[in-house]
C-alpha cells in the first residue's frame, strides 16, 4: 500500500532534485511566522459593513500603511491612501476627477505606484515568494516582480524602473495596475478568514456576502442558526422554508427571495390576499431607507401572516413524530380557545391580540388548507430549483461545519449545551444518547444527509435541521424555546422570554471553558473558545472577553437592527504571530462616506493574548499538514533514491 502511494507521489516528483527542492521549500515555510487569521461573525446580510471590514482587514491595512509612511505622509494622506487600497476602483474615479491636466495626473500615478509597490514587500514579509506571486494580479506579474526586486545598489537600473512605470502610465494601464495591487495588499494582510456563523437573515444583502466569500482567497465557515435555516429550506424542510420567508417578510427583505433568488411569491401573495387583512403585529420592521408605498406594506403584512400561520401548523406534526425533541410545549395552536380568543400556557391563561386564524380549523389546527399545501409545494420547488441559491448553499456546505478546531482554538457559533453544573447535556436520538462533541458530530451528519437527500422532506435528518434552528439542545440556538408565537399574539412580555442555556452564564468561568476545550481534545492552556450568536451589550458594560481570556464573543452586532441594544457595530478578532487582538467597530455609515472623507472610524483594540514567542507556521494546523508532507517526501527520497 505504502509503495503504491509512493509510486504515485513519484509521478509528481520525478527527480531527486524535485523532491529535495520541495522538502527545502516546505521546511522554510514551517519556519515563517504564522499568517494572520481574521474572525468575523453575525454578518446578518449587512454586506456594506462586512465588505468594509474585509477590505480594511479590521484596521490591519491602515496599520501597515502607517508603519511604512508615518514619517512621510500626513494623517490625511494616510487615510487617502488607505481608502485607495480598500476601494481602488471608486477612489481612482474620484481622484481622476480632481485633476484637470494629464501631467499632474501622471505624476500622481507615478508617486502612487511607487508607494503601493513599497507596501507590498512589507505586507508580504511573512510569505514565500511563490505565495506572493500567486497573490499578484496575473497580467502584471512580470512587471511587478521587476519593480519589487529592484535593489538600489545598481543605480544604473533606476532609470530602467522609472521607464517601466512611465510606460505603464502612457499605455493607459496605471489604473489596472493600482487596482490589482490594492487587492493584492488586501489579500496579503489577512491570510485566512473565519466566519463564525449567521450570514443570513435580517439584513438586506446576504447573497452579496456569499459572493464575496466565494471569491475570497481562504476561509472557513461555522454555520449559524440562521444559516442552517436556509440550508434546511434548500434541503426540503418546509418548516425551515416557512421560517426564512417569515423572517424576510418581517424585515422587509422579500426581494432577496424574489429578485435575487428568483423564487416566485405570487401564489403566496394570492393566498395572503384572500385570508388576511392589515395587522399591526405583522407590519414589516422599518429599518432600511427603502421607500415603500402603503399598498406594498399591506401586501407584506398579509404575506407575513400567511407564512407565519403556515409555519406554526408545520411545526406540529414534527413535534409529534419526534417526541425526543421534547417540544410538546410548543404545540400552541392546540392550546387556544378559539371562541374566547385565549390561550393557556403552563396553567396561565392569556388573551390573544392581533390574531389571524382564518385558515385554522379549531378541531385540527395543524391541518394545512389545500391552498396552503399547494403554495408550499410550489415554493419548495422553486427554492430547490434556484440556481443561485443552489450555488450559495453548496458553498455553505463545502466550507462550513458545525464547529471547528483551528490552531488550538474552538470556533462555534452558539454554544456547547451544558447543564447548571457544567456537564454536557445529553440528547437521546433514536434511543441512543449523545452529548458534547459526539452530539455536535451527529447533528452535522444529519444536516449533511438532509442536504444530500433533498427530495425527502419529512425524514429525521430533515426534521433535525429544524431542530438545530430551535431545539433546546441545539448548539446553534442555545435557548430552551423560541417564543415567536407569543411575541406576535400575547401582550404580556413575560411570555416572550427565551431562557438561555446555562452555558451563557457559565462561560464566564475559566474552569468551564477549559472543560469544553478538553471535550474537543484541545489544550486548555493554549486554546480559546470563539463564539458569535449573542450580541455583546457593550452599552451595559458587558465584556466580550470572558473567563480570563479563554472565551471571546465576537458578535457585537453587524446587524443594524440590533445596534441600539449593543451600542456598537460589531467585533472582529485578529490572530497573528504576535497574539490575538479584539477589534471593536463603530457604526459604519456608508462606503461613500469612507470614499469622500476617509472616514474609517478607527477601531478600538484590546489585546487578548500576547505570544511570548512569535508563533510560527510549524505550530499551526497548516504546519501540521506540511510536516506530514515533508515526512512523505522523506520516505520517497529513501524509497526511490536511497537517500
Ligand atoms: O429579533 P427577531 O426578528 O424577533 O428575532 C428573534 C428571534 O431570533 C433569535 O434571537 C435567533 O436569532 P439570533 O441567532 O440572531 O439570536 C431567536 O432566539 C428569537 O426568537
Ligand atoms: Mn445566531
């Protein structure tokens, strides 16, 4: 077996020199400082704010510019230059408009090309030449390398370099070169991105975030509860589908469904028009600047009710067929006194407000009307046949996992379900108990199975994806129940409360975090848990760094809808060879504001951890793989060349 494998490897490395060169190359990489990891979470459709953070590397781009040019450029010029690196196309356009003759513009080009060429070696100092080459704009690799590797000792070459730059400008290539190098810089500053969940829902442009991620050079995703809801819908779960439509209606984002993913909402609208009226509890949240007519608002309000009622009905058969989901408390449509418009929950009776029960048969409240059934069948068909959605969901599956162990840290969107004593909570699935890492692994297996078998819509795997959205032992939800029904129909706020898993107070304790890290076979002295999911209320003095630095919560709320409660516009985390830094972002106004005023509200930094010695690639996940490769190549060297 081993010989067979080595024979195959020998096809690629077909000479002694090739094997040796690769070994030397890999050994050299192991000795380089580790690349910068960038962590973001809870993007919630806020593409503009997200891409800004992505483009500025949470402040790293400006930091590099400042390091090099602080003695040469004013703060204003540094801001200008940084903006050019973030948004090269738009910034170039603005700059071109400022000059009224070509001579001045060309002088600007020449100065700028020189500056950006000086930035590249600094930004790439941690990488091999080959990695840098891969990050360069392809059409200009030769020219850029000539410019990069100039040495001042041969002054007679100086003329030659300025000739190259002049030629680039006179041939009208300056813009393209600057744009290419700006993206190279962005790419060099962050080596790898982690998206710790919740790309979808609430904000208006999750699809654009997905496109940006698809085009990003290196990343992984830990699914959030909202992401699995979309995966569930695509995998055939009608209740997940009803939920995503309900949330889109609630946040006035139905154009994502219709215009972006091409799903026809007409049948749903017809149903909604037939059975529903205006209803204050279902009017869309006004959080965008979108202009909307009264008629449009009314339509959305009706759709919102139609789909919410379908959702409540669809939940019931699942709760009944999966008793171990332990959700019988959520069979609310059965607990309603339809004559008196009241509901009794755990012995307390509440009157119901803003009800819209026209499609409910009180004798069998979970029964869908024939029309409702047809609407859901059509919607599911269109969802599963949307090419764009398929591409986005496939990418989520390819890059995503429920949790990730990476460079000693545990990345997980929500929580590890634990009890008051910090023990891993057990869930019995099909007569077998699972807890801790095993539970998360089985959840992920079900999710992958549901995705692979999309034509089946009511098997355990498909139901389980919905459980991940709302079940008490879901590591993504982390609460005991979701009180959507109560929030629509019951005034008493006490019924709206969603009790959190004990994890959310116990994670303040170092001891608990250490136990969880151990559960995942991670070194508790070295590792951290990195969570998203729960907005950190900076406004109330909540600290995102918990448990003596073992726990870091980076959901500061990109989501505009949640910013008033957090008082901040999101946290991100950076982890480079010197340690970890938490970055707090202020409210992002707009790209236009950044472009015109260089307004790039500087992020506050908090040091999470400082490495005593600079961390090298050899100590990382990537390093581990490289060491394995080196071992294989050494075996090949022995086997083939007797060395
Ligand atoms: O703010 P909304 O739209 O009412 O949503 C509230 C619902 O969202 C959730 O908080 C889940 O979403 P998050 O993952 O963003 O917290 C539920 O627990 C809750 O019922
Ligand atoms: Mn979440």
